C-alpha cells in the first residue's frame, strides 16, 4: 500500500513540475507571437496620433508633449521612445538612454519620418515583444507551483521516514514480548518438573516411615515436638524485634524534627540558583497598538532589506513621508489616517511611525511618476480625514541607484522642506545621466 502511494505521488509531483515549466514557456511564447503581430499596428496608430497632434499643435508646448504621452499609453510596452519635431526632442523615454542601449532580441525597432505643416516630425521606438513584467509574472507563478510541490515532497519524505522508524520499534517490542513468553513457559516447565520430583521423594519417604518401628515413631514424635517449640520461640523473638523497630512514639518524632541539620545534610541539599532579572523590551511587538502601524525603530532595517530585494530584482521602490503638522500621534485623527493608509498600501508592515507627526510608507515596484499620482490621491483623501488641515508629502525613489535607506529618507525630508501650500506634494527626482557619470567617475 505504501509503495503504491509513493508511485502515485511521484507521478503527480512530476506532472506538476512539467506543468509549471510548460506554463512558463507557453505563456511567454504566446505573448511573443501576439506582440509580434500587433506591434506594427500599434506603431501605425501611434504615428497617426502624432500626425493629428502635430496638425493641431504647431509649437512644441507642454500640451503637445502630454498629448503624445497619452497617445503612447502604457510606457511599459516600449523599451525606447524618441519623438522629435524640427530636430527638437519632444518626448524621450527612458531619459538618459540611447536607442542602442535598449535593443535586444525581445524588442522590435520602428522608425518613421513625417512632414506636417512644413515641419519635420520623426518617431523612433523599440516595442517589447515580451515585456519584462510578463517574464517576472509568469516566472513567479511557476516558481510558486514548484516551491509548493517541493515543500510537500519534503514533508512526505520526513513523514515516511518517521513512520518506518516507528514500525521498526513496534516489531522489536513484539519480538521481545514473544521471547519473554517463551521464557515464562520454560520456567513453568522447570517448576512443574521440580514439583514432580518433590512428590516422588515425598512418597518414597512415606513408604519408609511405614516400616519404622513403633518405638522409633515415638522418638521421632518427641523430637518433632521439641523442634516445633524451638521454632515458635524463634518466631516470637523475631516478631517482637519487628515491633521494636516499627513502633516510634510522638515524643521521638518531635525530638528528631527539633534537631538542627548537620553540615553533611546541608551539603546534600540542592543549591538555589539566582533568578535572572528580566528586562522589558521596548518597544513591545512589531506594531504600536495605538496607531496600528510599525514602530519607528524598525524602519531602517526593513527599508534596507526592501532596497536590497528591489536591487536584486531590478525593480523600483518609492518612499513616502507623510507629514501631519499639529496632529498628535496618540490622537484619534492620527489613527484614522493610519487605518486609511493600511487600506491603500495593503501591508501595514510597510508603514512606520516617524518622528512626532510623520508616517513613512514604502511602495515596491513603483517609480517616481506613479508615486506622484498616488500621492496626489493620498493628499486629497487625508485632507478630508483631518478636516482640511495642513498635510505635506515628500517622495523619493531608488531609480537605478545603489542607495541606502537613510539616503532615501533624507531625500524625502528635503522634498517636504521645499513644499508649500500651493505644492504640498514634492518628489525628489534624480538625473539618471548625471548619476551614471558620477558613478563612473568614482570607479
């Protein structure tokens, strides 16, 4: 039965592994095939939208740039976009990168030149055939399936080993009980043989006694009487001796208890160990019961860990510092703001108390532009919660940099210092090109 279960489970586990790998490969191939067919249509629509905008907007204004960005849509579909009019750059994504740096086997290159209102417009872009986000998404699902079946397999191996050891112990106990039963039977056989021999000897003695002379019988009877009296006297002396040892009067007990302990008795007593002083930990627990979010003392460690994970996964990370001037940390309004942020950020272990009137929030896989959109919504909702009192939000992002948590916190605080009533949400934006040059110079 056990061997049959192992075979069935092995087939099932193998099927799960094959399915996980096939799921990853099939979805990536399907996306590659779909985007290969749709990329031409997507670029054609983009060029047509830019042509229409160029007719309506004769100058390179912010509205013209915004219209092109709206026409582009999801920037995650492109590894490179460069739109120029009259050799003047209107839109460049990503900033600081050239077209050659974004080329790969997973992208397709498109170029187009237009003449609108006697003005030249050029469009260059690299469209993803397989998006990095899709690779990460399908790889994560496949990894989770493989991880789950691996954990179940390890648990099954441990369980089978424990059950085999238990069965070995049980069989050993049964063998010992059988041998013990055999020994008892042998002992009973030996006892029976000894009893039989005693009965035979007793019968022989009885036959001899019948042949003894009557005078001899009288002598034997007298001797037996003397022996019985001697045995009775000995038994009386033994019983009296037992009574002498067993009987202890209450006065003797009091005398024994009143005697002080000797040095030998004290030496045999177990020594009492001193009780270690227990120092209370501060803060208590991971979350503050008053606000419902994490303590400030855990911020630095958690932020550095999340930055390391984001760097390893090559994803972005944004840090928010939400300042609520004049609102005490133990107030009901502050707690309501914390509850709202827990809903927005979904994980309360990424929310931390900071200073006397601030809250720090960590958002994984979010760049500066996305963080600004989220911060504007947060600012509007928080203002409603705190009865339109002052609220400031500073934002900093990891971008492509190798930075620590203290650096991001300092940048977000600097952003808050540059905020005012007209601009309550400020983000610290890094110049990628200058940062790269600085890193190359330091190397």
